[in-house]
């Protein structure tokens, strides 16, 4: 592993310190290397975000972490256990540590919000309907959906679908909640509201939140730690404060949303909405 040779990471410990830790993770599709030697540690019980333009491999990274894809090289630890090369039965056990909010919310269109939120409990646990009801109502209340549980996904706004997706991701009380571009398809006001909810939900549950996104404004609002993925490399990873004062031109251009710098215009175009959102805070009435 490169980090070991350079001493950059020190000797790789048997059990790296993150609740999720990556060392030298590399993933290619044919000749296209999507992730190149990616290493970082996600601190337990905090909000970590990975920021990157569209097509940089954020979803691929997430799929490697939940074991839906296997890296070509490197190792990933989840809660201290190496998952690369793990048998599928073992992976299934590891996956129970995660709640996932997918990009499109991935709700079942034929089920009302109550049944959508209850689904992972009915599918993966032996809880009674009474226990399930308690957990569904608790999480629905947390995301402000108590009055809408009888509605079908097709009958509610995009923001409500995301909130239902968040309640479903948290209903099994997972140690880690993963988010794949939770803001996609939402206007800036709803994104701001969702960010508030993410902060509240993390505080309430003390779970580790791991969010991949291209929305810089959102990252600045919610992240304790952040990494920037750019041209298949993790350019930097650190606390929000460390990243804000970074001298790395890619980091400063990306965080400032500037068109001039190492990131090309076409790559920046992906984060146009985030750049627009970087303007002074939009008041709810203005949208
Ligand atoms: N299963 C796959 N087979 C081949 N190429 C893929 C596959 N999944 C993703 N890719 C490619 O990997 C790159 C990164 O994709 P993705 O992780 O979805 O980007 P992001 O989520 O950052 O927008 C893209 O070029 C995409 O076409
Ligand atoms: Mg994606």
C-alpha cells in the first residue's frame, strides 16, 4: 500500500480507528479507474461528508462500503471488521449496521409511508407489530411526517419523500446512516430544511452519518469532517476547520465554487446548483 511505503499513514494498524476505514481502495471498470488508492477514517458518532463533482465515483465508493461492489485493491473496515473478501453471509450481518438513504429515496410506490418506513423492520427483524409501530411513529415524528403516514409516495412532495427515506434509513436504529446525494432534486429551501433535519437526527441518535454529495453549501452546514474526491483521488480529508484553511488549490476552488482554477468548467458545471446556493442564505419566503 502506498501509504505504508511513504509512511504517510504510519504503519497500517490491524484495526484502523474509524467506524469505517479505507486503505488503498482502488476500483476500475475496464480501463477507467474510478477510485485510485483512496484511504480515510470516518470518526464514530459524527457527520462525515465526501464531496465531489458528478461522475467522480461517489456512488461507487458507497457501494464498496456496503459490500455491493468489491474493490480491485485495498481494504475496508466496518466497525473494526475487514469486509473485502468477506463471505456473503457475513456481509449480510455487516450490512445490518447500515441504514441507507439512496439518491431517489427508493420508496415503494404501492405502499403508504407507514409501510415504507416499517419495511426494514418487517423484513430484517422479528419485532412485533406493536414494537414496529412504536419505532415507525418515533422516527416519523423525528422527520415531521406523523400526519402523512397514510399517504402514498406519489401523493407527497419530493421533500417528504426524502424525509420518509430518512425515517426508513433510521428505523432499525443503525450505527451508521449512509446518504447518497440526499439533496438531489430538492430546491435550496428544502435542502436547507433537510440539512437541519440531518443535524437534529444525528444529535438524537448519536449514529455515525456518512453523506456523499456535490452540494458544497450543504456540506458546510452539516459536516464535522469532510473529504474531497476529484479525478478518482481523495484530494484531502480532515475536519471542516482544517479543510477551510487548506492551501490546496483544488480544495479552495471547490469549496469556494470558483470557475477559475484546477477544476475545469465542465467539471464545475455539475455543482452549479451548489454554487448558486453558496450565495447569502436564502430566506424561506424568497423561493
Ligand atoms: N457498474 C458499473 N460499470 C461500469 N461503470 C460504472 C459502474 N458504476 C459506475 N460506473 C462509472 O463510474 C464512474 C463513477 O460513477 P458514480 O460513482 O455513479 O459517480 P457519482 O456518484 O460521483 O456521480 C462513472 O463514470 C460511471 O459511469
Ligand atoms: Mg452518484
